C-alpha cells in the first residue's frame, strides 16, 4: 500500500518542528525533521575544517557521510552521524550557519533527496523543511505552508533562546530571521516557496494549541 505523506514547509521559526512533532504523535506516524539532515552535513563539514561554501570540497566529502535517523515511539527523532548521536551538537548557532550555507549547494541537496524519499517510501511520515512539497514529495497527500510574521517568529525564537540561557536581544533575533528568510527564498537551488496545492497557515495570531487544532483539521480533511 502506498504510504501517506504530509509535507510541511515554511520559514524558520514558524513552528514547523513543534507542530510536525505534535502531528506525528496524534496520527501515530513518524516525524522527519529534514533541517537536521542539513545540520548533520554542516557539522561534518565543520569538523573536517572545510569551508561551508566550498562546494567542490564539500561534494568530495559527501561519499564519506553516513547519516541515519532513529525514531522513538513519541515521534521524536535522533540524528546519527557515522553512528554518533549528534542530535544536540547540530543545534548550536554555528551549526545553524553551516547548515544554511551547505543547504544552498546542489550536490548536498541531491545527496539528501534520496535519503528523504526513502524515509517517506518506508513509512507514513510528516516531513518538515523548505522544499518538501515543491521538490522532495510533490505528490504528498497534504501540503501545508506554515508561516508567521517575522516579528512574531522573532518573539517566539527569543523566548526559546532565553529558556536555553542564550543571551541575545529581540533586534538581533529579528535581523537574523530576516537574513535567513532572504537566503532561503533567494537561493538558486530549491528556494523556499509555497508548493502548488499547499494550504497556507499563518500562525501569527494563533497560540500553539490553536495552530495545532487548525493544522489537525486541514490534515484530517485531506487524508480522509
Ligand atoms: O529547519 P532548520 O533551521 O533546522 O534547517 C537548517 C537549515 O537547512 C536552514 O538554513 C534551511 C535548510 N533546509 C533546507 O534548505 N531544506 C530543508 N528541507 C530543510 C532545511
């Protein structure tokens, strides 16, 4: 039987990962956070002291990179890089910058395409990222473009960072978000854009439980 796929795309800080995790739990399926795959490649590249924009050198490293995802019963994902659990190491601000740079490279995107499609071919998944509905799974049963204003995303990200004890300001977080949005939408390879047939969900005015309620309805109606 064909697997069911739910594609959730959108800019950083729109709540994709949290909402995708809740969706996975609710529907009893796997959540694949594809940003973690780009982050793992970024970490590998940094550990090899290779420039994050050195496309040729990075392309030569790719055959050595072994990434695996493990899922627990709650829909949570662990990322293994050459067998080492790097789930926490890929979450630092430096890892974010490396991930952003390597994700603009065509060979990196081609390398991860098969990994992502294999995961969706093996199980029912909710997959979140930037190009899931447009490139990775264009025939997903449900496609959602999740967004929120840059100001709201900055406020949410600031709270998250403060909880982790990271010292930063609203202005810094907002400018980082605006820069990342620009990079993600303007890059040549698989830029962030709304997929054909995607449902747009703007969570600027919604709390997390409200956002999830709307998302659950969108998915349930389309999977029926
Ligand atoms: O969602 P995230 O912040 O963990 O993603 C890390 C980086 O990877 C981010 O700069 C965008 C990029 N990315 C991408 O280009 N395509 C995806 N499907 C997922 C993430």
